[in-house]
C-alpha cells in the first residue's frame, strides 16, 4: 500500500483462505475457510508500524490483525488466538510473562537445494568447520552482518538480552527480553523478518529450519513462561517464603496434559521432526526437571521471583503467535482444572510412555485430529483448517523421492 493510502486510512482486505495457505502455495478445500472465500480486514496495530532501516527505498511494515468484516477477530488468525488466550488469563486477574530464545543458522547462498547448506567464507577465506559454542571470536567473519542486525534491531525497538554462537556450524541464538506475550510474538516475528532481509543484503542466507544440517544440533524457539497477578506484578509461582506454589505445579500439569495433543502447533513441518527425533538438547517429551536439558519442560535455576517454566519443544520454524498461544493455553488449562504435575525427573532418565510426544508429522497430525482439548481451546474452525493445510503439506512431501531413497534403496532386490 502507498504511504498516502495508509495514512488516509484506506482499508486493506484479504481473502480468508490466505490464512490457510500451505507452504507450497496451495489451499485446502474452500469449506475450511468459508465457501465464498470472503474478505477479512487487515487492521494495523498502532504500536507495530515500523520504518524498515535496511531498505534503500523508504518502506514500512505494519503488523496487522485479521478481522472479520463485523469487527470480530478471525478465528483463523494465530494473532487473534493468542489475544484470546491472554483475555482468558485476564478474566482470572492474571498476566503471563514470556521470553523467547530463537536459534538460527547463517549460511552461504544455496541456489541448488539438492546440495547441503555450507557456512559462509570467513575473513581468513575458510569456512567454519567445528563447534564454536559461546566462542568470543567465532563470528568475526560475519561482523558487518551482525553489526547491521544490531543496528536494525535498535531502529525497530527490539531490545535484546544476549546474542551468542550456538552448538552448530554457523549457528547462533538470540534471547529477547521477557515481557507481554503479544509483544514478544510481534518482536519474534519482526526479528526473523529482519534477520532474513539483512542476510540477503550481505550475500548470506539466514535459515530458521528446525534441522537444516544432518548430525548437527537443530534450532529451537524455547519459550520461558511465568504468570503474575495483574496490578501488582507478583508471581503466582512462588509464595512469600520463596517456595513453589500449587499454581506452579498446576501450570506444569497443564503443559504435560496438552503437549502431545499440541505437538503439531509447536513442530509444524516435516523437518521439525528431524530435530525432535534426533535430539540434541531438543527433547520430545513432556517430562519436567530442574535445570535439566533432557526434559521437555525445564525449570531454569533462578530466584523465587523469576521462577518460570521453559517449554523446549518449539522449533525455530514454529509460528511464534501459535506456539505462545498453545503453550500458555496449556498452562492455564492446568491451573483452571487444578491438574497435578508428575514427579520431576533428574539426571539421565527413561521417558515414561505417557509422556512421550509424537515424533513424526503424521503422528502429530493424528494426535491433533483426535484432540477435543485443542478444539475447546482454539475452536473447530482453526483446528480443522490447520489440519487440512498440514495434511496437504505432508501429501506433497510424500510425492517426492528423497536422495537417501535413491542412494540406499535403488540397488536393493
């Protein structure tokens, strides 16, 4: 839209079906988004209108809500779903507080998708070849790129906590400052957009796939969650003596009750399960533990005031609005139903069968398809449409034969 049209308040509309467009570009049958495929209205969030600092031509981006023509938020919009979850917390006088940790890879251009990704050339003319986790000089070859990322974050008002090299080849992590979940979802979305645009400007590609390299750690989007009372900001996870409260364990119990049903909301693509089924600090379980990265629900070491639950299931490929909505809805469900958490597990442990999560896209689809809890929390319209879209994506994947199949199976009898 032109700047003049935007400032004049010209209305921008969008076909409802676009919210269910699958990643290949197709759509599920029209019955999932209304047979007429009528319009939604895109209403800009006033606090999320940003001049894009990396663009040589003056451009701006406005994050919008997708609303029905009568003003209601669309049931197909993941931003609307998150707002509805937050409204349910508010009805109890509560406010969740979250932070996201996003991991990603920076690669050289990859024009042939048949070839694996490669780290970019460094200043010494070589490609990174080994793990450089937390290395202080490990990304000096990308200094100009990261300098512009930092500058663009500041220009967009994206406060960052820490930025570091992660375990994988040319893999990095950013921790965004904790705050309101809707704000954090917007910031996570903006950061991913910024990251990809600035990388292209520097002749690089930023990749947020869950598992872009074999035999290498995948990329997560861990979610740190706590809940405070509205008004005074006092955590409901710790009592006045600093001990964990029943609400803390109930929140964990809700996560444990829902994570298996909601796995597809956290791990939306075929590649997501490469990360979960070959875990390297990426556990596909609903166990909980204190400061143990083998558990899907980790309780980081902290003061009582900062007591929180880290959901380690989501990958970097997850929709931040949907992942936050699903995780927070699960925790509130536990509080409302006064669910009890299992016993915590420490050290090396065997995951009980009832706490295992789906480890393929097909299994996660089937689990979500049978979930009454998902329909109760997110509505039949969204769940049915989401399943229809993801089924198309899985069918498309099975339409192709992978290099592994040709390499290993062609010579078999």
